[in-house]
C-alpha cells in the first residue's frame, strides 16, 4: 500500500487527459465520465488536459473532436483545457531541477549503443535494459563525455525495492524496481517524454485521483517513482478495464460505432449514452436507468468493475428508447428536423412536429427512426397502386363517402373522430380495419401508422378532406 497517498481531507481533483490522435472513443468517454462524476460527487474540480506531445499523431481536428464529444455529453471541465505543448518551459525547469538534485542524469549513449547493450543482455538470458553506464554512483568514475554528442536525460530509478499502489479498480499492484529502466525523460533535443510530462502535470494540477484505461498500468510505477523523486504527493490510481465488443474481442469498428460523435449522428441522446457508459464498468445495485444527477450522487470508487465490460448495442438502444420517451418533444423536434428536411419534408401547413413526435416516440429506439416515422405527416401521400386495389374495394367506397360527408359535421377531436368512424362502420356493416386501412393509405400513403383517429386529428380537418376528396 502506498503510505504517501493523498490525505482524505484534500479536495478532490480529477482529470481527463486524452491524446488527440483520433476521435473520442467510447473508452475515453467512459474515463472522462467517471473522472467528471467523481469530481462532481465531492464538489471537486475536473481538469481537461490535452496530451499533444506526440507531434506526428496529434492533430487540431482530433482536439476539436474531443472537445465536441465532451460538449455533446455535457462533461464540463472546471479547469483547462491545458495543452502539454504549451508547458514545455515548465517541463524543462523540472528536468533542470532533477539534474541538480541528482534524481536524473545525462546519458551519452547513442541509440545504437543502447540497442547493443540490450542485445547483449538478451543473449545472456537477462531482461534487456539500460545497463547504467552513465548513472552516477558514489565513487564511480563515469566515462569521458564524447565530444559533440548531445545527451539524453535519464531518470534515476531506484535500483531495489518495489513500487506498490492500491489500485481502486484492480486492488494492490506491485512492480519490482528491477523491472524498470532508467527512463529517458528528455530526448537529445531537450523535449520531455510522455511519462515524465504526465507526472509533472498531475503534480502541478494537484490531481488527487487518476482514473484511466488499464493500458496505462505499466506506466504507473514509472510515474510514481518520478512523483516521489520530485517530492510530489501521489494521487490514487484506478485503471479501468477496456471495453470489449459483444463477441469478447477488443471493441472495434466491426462492432459498430466506436467514436462517440457517431452516436448523435445515429440519433442517440447524450443522456442515454451517459447512462449506458455509467453502467459499463460500475454498478449501483440493480439500477439500470438513472440520470446524471443521480449518477453523480451515487458514483464511488468502490463499485467499479474489475473485469472487462462488453458493449451491447441492444441495451444502449433500449436506454435510448427510455430517454427519448422522457425527452421534451420540442427538443426532439429540433433534433429530427434536419434529417426530415433532407428527406424532403414540407413543414408548412403540416401538423406540429413536436406533437407528432410525441405520438410516435413510444416505440422508437433512435431519433433517426423517429424522424423517419414522422415523415408520413410531411410528404404527399403516394399509396402503392396494388395496395389501394386490395384495400379500397367497392364495398368500402360508400363508407368513405359517408366519412367524407361527416368530416365537417363533427368536432375535430380524437374522440369525436373515433365515434364518427364507428357510426360509419355500423351503417355500412364494416369492421374497423376495412375502413381504417384504406383511410391510412389515402391520407398517409402507408399502412403502418399510429391509431387512425390520432393521425386524422393531427392532419387537421381540411387536409384530411383534401386528401380523401381525391378518391370520391
Ligand atoms: N493520454 C493518455 C491516453 O489518451 C491518457 C493518460 C492518462 O490518463 O494518464 O491514453
């Protein structure tokens, strides 16, 4: 157990520290969500830090994708975004201090020499590592500095003992210092390296809890050693297992969208995605459906799941259906409208979109499905000729005429329309589907619609009259 862990009284400060090398993927979003919720739970601070030192792989588009994803999810940060590339002076300053304090040293080996020394150790059946040629020790005489050669800076890792931390997800983890090389913390051109920057940042940003993917477990003992060497308090670490696809393999494009921002495009609501990710690696009894307010209240580090979670599209769709039903209809209308316009919807003189979506939303899993279902109210009906022949029989024609006659005589409410339809059916000896089906075809162009009385009511008396009149 780390004895130098942050005291419980320290205000909670968490961070999300993505590398902007692609899009914000689901695993990253979950890390961000948990770090955010933990800070919110304690009224603490959530920091956003962009780890952009990999110049070849970092792009401004990827930074924007992260910011967009966080904004869509509503994971607001209190500090940052801090960019590591803007903190170079600070890293150089710490490196100078470490050289001064002898916790780091110059190493003049060329990459070829280091590779050769690794090869020798490998051949001798030992773990390949830097052999300490330039590591100062009391009484040791260092080689002469090769002329004109620029050194790297190496961290003076402890030679003996272990690094142990109590991982809040995985439990105690111990790594022997023998496993750890004297890490290069600055390259020959002076640029600092990854683990060093993370350690300095977590120190400067006073991070108390680091939640991140378990692909970083191997970095943690290195970062802990650096933090100790610079006299920084240690945060608590929690390494979240990765998210797998439904087949148990690493989540990839094969399983569907891995980029968070593909989900709004597919018609998912952020509250559904958040609810889903919250449960994907953490639990609160049997609770499956909850708001983010509730989540922030409940979220703790005790119930994080140590085993990898499997992504399940059906469950996400089920949650999305739930949150669509909860959502304000005017908001759904704003989300659905662009897709409907692209599909040729005409809103002028047509029923109110929010009301229509309210009628349809019970059974739809995505806003896109909802938008597509609503199209029947916003385009001219084009009933299939064969279906018309099948449903609009001679027996039905007089009933349609009787229906048309009564359109202007009733109050235009769902109830009154239902009662009037029943009257017409009784008068013509028909059953409901015999009139409802051709009416659906004539008014909407399709057979599948919500209840016919509700549909007719929404279209409005005049529009129904106009559409029916073509068939009289
Ligand atoms: N930049 C790292 C990543 O995107 C995360 C580092 C960390 O959380 O410590 O995987």
